[in-house]
């Protein structure tokens, strides 16, 4: 009641300086109780993470690694202060993407132990972000480490976890998880499971939205799919069925899928 009377008195002579000051005080008193806006740095870091997803672009892996880790450490001060839940989730998602891509570069550089450590950090960040697809992507990408180092059973275990996290929706992470599982099963002489995973991967790929089909580390393109499938079929000792997958091209180079 006292504030009402004070405001009425201040406004009685119009929007004078004292009246405007009283209105400002009333507004800021309430506005301070709202959750703060997302920090500007977060939008920049999200854009940076998306940019890193396009790979090396002719740069030395060590240079990309240095840039990635520098931007990753920029997240620390934003994560150590209280943030609204939605902002915290975005921060953790960006941290998970950057840590996962750092792990990919370390794997490419042959640093298996460091790569695993960064994948573990990426998985923690993804779990806290609440983004199941990011978590599935981290696990599927991590599965490629033991897959490429000759331990298919460990790769299959990680790929199975990734498939569980991804669920049944047609997403880049779901396709990657299924096809990496197929390769791991094939190497582990589990041909029936490998063929079932290949069928699942093709079905998911056929329904994958265009927005997730670009050729980046964070998405899943046609060429990447063909390379994975080619490796799986080669391991199984079976040629790819005619027309398999959307384009039916099977002239992929025999190199590890990226």
C-alpha cells in the first residue's frame, strides 16, 4: 500500500525524473529475480563447436587440437557459476561435443589412452546435458577406437550402449551406433547379429532427415554410411546386395570410416 501511494504521488505530475526513477526501481526490483540470459560466450562457443565438426579442412590435426582444447577450456568459468537449467544443459552439450571431437583428433594422432579419457569426459558432459543423441554419438564414436585397434568385443559393448541411448528414432547417432555395432559383430564372428545390425542401420538411414545427412563429425552422410557398410560386408565375406542403401554405390575406398 505504501509503495502504491508513493508511485501515485510520483506520477501525479507526469513522467518526471523522480517518477521515471520510481518506475525503474520497481522494474529492476522484480527483473533481478528472473533467470539471467544465456551468456553471449555460449552462442559463440556453440557456433565454434559446429564449425569444428567439419573436420580438418587442410589444417594439421595438432593445430585443430590446440584450437579445440582452447575453446573447451573457455567453458569452465561458465560452468562454475550458477546457471538456469536450460543454459547449463546447453553448456554441457557444447562441452560434450568439443570433448568428443578432441577425442577423435587424439585417436587420429594415435594417442589411444588420451582419446579414451576425453571420450569419458564427453560422455559425462553429454549425460548431464540430458541430450540422449549426443550421449549415443559419444559412445558410438568411442566404439571406433577399440574397433580400429583390434578389440571388437569392447567395440561391440560400447556400440550396444550407444544403440540403447539412441533409441529407435532415425538420427545420425542411431545410424552410426548400428553400423559400428555391425562392424564389431562381424569382426567378432557374430554374423547373425552383424546382419541384423546392418538391416537396422539401413532402415534408419533411409529415414534419416536431410538436416543430419551432411558430412561432418557430428552428423552422418551417405559416403560415410557406404564406407562403414563396405567394411562390414567385406569382413563378413559377403558382397553388398544390389541397391543396398539409398544410392547403391559400392566403390568406396577401403579405409577406416571417419
